[in-house]
């Protein structure tokens, strides 16, 4: 879910909630869910809430992914009740070179480091949490708005600050610039370039710039939604794998130690086509899309398979078909219309089982997960009724439990909590990123912050 600068607000990149739709259209998660998603889309602008729903006359898009564009957005840093001073290492930490990553499970968190205020403060908070990785989104379209004119300053600061505290860096690259695209409709969304080799070229320049200082790269985000893959042909797993192949080769030829992560999908329990063009997919069931990526050779071109899941109002250890119910829940999707996309456990295990069935042991890198709560806010994002069902204590407990489960399962290599500080963008409680944050609107730590800080983080 992340926030796309203009056309796609915070919903696309880094926060994904997976408001899925039934395979028969808009019935699965109930029309009221679809309506809620539509409202989010409208409020979020062209995002239209779900990938295939945002632009033009598209239908509702699954996934409420929202990551306020770190690069844009007027940043309003909260002043009330600030966090305590950031603990720092007694001695300066050496810059972390991108050597082969030895840990069997890496703990990380997504931060808004480009446009989110004092980057040294925020990387200091990650250090104080005891996490070893940060995730930073790179919006290529903003980064290189004109050919060859790139603004490295914000990312230089993020990488330098993280390295100085001994943190490893994962960059998630999204959104090709408009000058690389011939298809741009009335409501432009995120999309790849017409020439997929341009993505590889950009990633090559990124690796050259941060040689030895960036440790993992995620190639795209939620490409099973046309909010992220808005081309004339629509969502296309085979085309994505072609781009991944070129990108993998460009990255590895420059730095073989970088972990290449395939773009994480949006958990969507449905597939739909454009009403105006039945051959154009506007979103696709993540399991169906995942199978098509495997068939196209994805596992040959990544070290880790990206995955997303924001847990709605189900605990992380509950499978979609266990018959679990919360009779008091305001958001009824997971209980009245169950399918895998509502469940953190079922979604991740579904990916893992597909990888195993293909004869591979490629691990998952969960580049976005977490639970939202609106407790303590005076309002909440449209369509986020599930955030009303989760308390601050639920959020704290489930985030910790999810970390423990992923480590115990043994098939997850890296896990990035969503998110640390997106509430500090100043967009208010109706920003879809805010309910997930470990920091509240006033800049104070929520219970989940302390829970993650105190969580055991064993390594072999």
C-alpha cells in the first residue's frame, strides 16, 4: 500500500488491506465492502481504493494499500508528546556493507524517510526497537521525472542514516515516469514503462549509486492490481516476470549479494476485467496471479518472493476456513464471506505451498504486514471499519505474534511491519496509513511500539 504521489495516494504501496472481491464480481466481500472501497477510492483520489478500480471507469480495486508518498506530501511533524530521546549506540556504528545476509530471519519495518522529517530521528527509533532492517519506497516517477534528471538527495540521506546505525536497507521500487509510458488515461495510475528494459536500467543505476550500502531490492508492488500496472493490456503476470528477469540480471551483474525480491501481490480473492474490454484484467486473484508468475519462471529470477498481508480483523494464527467468528465485529467480511485473502496465515501458507509444489525452496519476504486500529483517533479512513474492531492491545499482540509465527514457520526470510511513522505526514486520522502506525498523530508511541521493542528477536 503506498501512497502514490498524485494519481495514487497512499493506498498503493505500502499498506495493503486486501478488501477482496468475490470471484463472481462484487459480491464476495459484500456490496457494502465494495461501496466502502469506492468511497476510499474517491477520497484517495484516482486511487479509487483498489487497483482495478481506480482509474476512469474501472471497477473497485482490491487492496487498500496506502503509503503516502514519502517524496511528496507536505510533512507535518507532530509536536505533542514526542517520543523519548532516541537511544544510540555508544560507539559509532560501521556502515553495513551489502555482504551476504546470514540471518535466517530478518526483522524490519517500513519508514517514511524521504519527506518524513528528521531521518536520523526515525532510524534511531528503528534502532531502539531492536529491528535490523528498514524498508523505504522509491517512486521512480518522482525520482526521475525527466530522463536522466534524478534527485538522489532524499535517498542518500536515508541510506546513510540507516547504515550509520547498523541497519540494513531494503528499497521497494515502483511507478515508472510518465515519459516512459504511451498509455496514460484520464486517471493515471502506477505502471511499468513500455520498454521493460528501462526498469532494469533504472535499477542498475540505483545499485551503482548505493553499491555495498543497500541490501535488498523489491521489484514493484502489488502488480496484480491495475492501480500498479495500469497499461493498455491490463494486469499481466507474464509481462511482470519479463520485467523481473531483466531487473534481476541488472542487479546481480552489479552486486550479487543484494537480495532480489519479487513484487508482493495484493491479497485479492477475486478476478475482474474492465467492463469496456473483457480481455483487460483490472485485478486478479493473488493465488491465480501467483501461479501464473511461477509458470512464467518467476522463481528463476528472485532470491525471495514478496508477499503482503494486513490482517484486517483476524488474528494472525487463524486460517480462513477455521470457522472463526467475532459476533461483535462491525466489519463482517472475513466472517460472512470467508476466503483466503482475509487471512494472514492462509495467504502466506498458500504462497509457500505453491512454491513447494513448483519444486523450489525459495523463501518469502513479507514486505508489508500489520494490523490497523482506530482506537484513540476521532475518525477513521473510509472503508476501514475493521480498524474499529481492533484495539490498541490487539494491534500490539498480533504484530508480535505475526513476527513469531513467521520466524517459526521457517519459510519467511524477511518481514517488514507496516509502519513506523506515516501518521506524521499530517494527513490526519482518515489517512489509511495512520491506523497501522506505531506512532500516533501526536508523535507518541502506541502500545505496539513498546511491544515490538520488548519482543524477543532470536537469531541462530
